[in-house]
């Protein structure tokens, strides 16, 4: 693997904590709680999809206005800047809601990819795009997330993957490293984990179910 030069982050549960009731959103849009929101929205006719996008945007805006930074994220980003590491954000949220969150909290990333920019995770496309916007190759990047879609997207894109356990999932066969806090991740990176040889990796299964 190449030398570590950048770190990508999922937003919800990694960079910020915000209250999105996905079951309530699905009930309002679809009348039930089956499946995943973005994937189901993609199958709707134009008028119904526009209605669904308005509902989802409204919920995301409310959540963005109440978002709080995750423990340790400010310190971690400052440590990255000191070390010359580039930063990126890859999220299934909208550009508008992401802008609200980052402006409110004063957080900055070198590259931001939202659902308007590329097919959503677990597709590798938003990870590739974020790497391109940072001017880095996937092999120079670590992707940090708290959900299986993050691990799948990173694995498919060719980055190293780090699962931050925050109550969503506790383990993943597609995570190269599992940590409980960003402080633990910083210690691992400072000890050279991101620049060391990587052992055998499982291929990310194409049949894995898609995103929230």
C-alpha cells in the first residue's frame, strides 16, 4: 500500500451526532418501514420522487440544525492538519444539510461528496470521487465509517477501511481496523498502521444489501 496521505469520513455517527428517525421518514414517504430510503426513492416516478425528496430534505434540515460534533472529531481533524493529511467527507445526506451542519459547527474538509454528486454508498463511486477531489489515489486513503455501507464502499473503492464502533454495528468482515474512539484511531495511525503492509482481505460481496 502507498503512504497514507488522506482520511475520508462518513458524516453521521463519525463526524457529527444528529437525530434522524429513518423509520418515521420511511413511513411518511412510503407508508411502511421496509427497505432503504434512497434505493426506494430511485424507483419512484418523477412526481412521487420529488415529493419524497422534499420530505427527506425537511427531516435532514431539522436534524442538521440540532447536530453536535462527535467526541474527539475537532482534535482529530486538527491532528490531521498538523500532520499534512488531507480530509474528505462522504455521505448519503444532501448537499444542503451537509452545508448547514459544517457551517454551524465550523468544520472543514478538503473534499465533500454528497448524494447529489455520485451514486450513494455502498457503491464505490463517491469514495473514488472524494479521492479525486483530494488529489489522492484510493491506496493512499483510509475511509472511516460506522456502518456496513461505509466498509463496503471503501473496500470496493480500494481504500483501507476503519469501523468506528458507535452503536450501529460492532464488527464488519470488510473493516481493516476496528476502533472504539477517534483517539484510538489516532494512536494506531501514529504508530504507523496506515503505512504498514495489509494482510489478506475479503472481497466485498456484491450481494450485500444497500444503504439507509
